[in-house]
């Protein structure tokens, strides 16, 4: 259980960063393509 918590926190942070970067990139590229 002690090993799961840091892994879950790291995984959650990684996912949130990827989603934020993805939305950021989509927000920039989408208007340019339009």
C-alpha cells in the first residue's frame, strides 16, 4: 500500500500534465487550421 500511493500520485500528475498540454496544443493548432 505504501508503494501504491506515490505511484498513483505520480501517475495522476503525469496524466493531468498531458491533458493540460494536449488542450493547450489543441487550443493553438485548431484556430490556425481553421
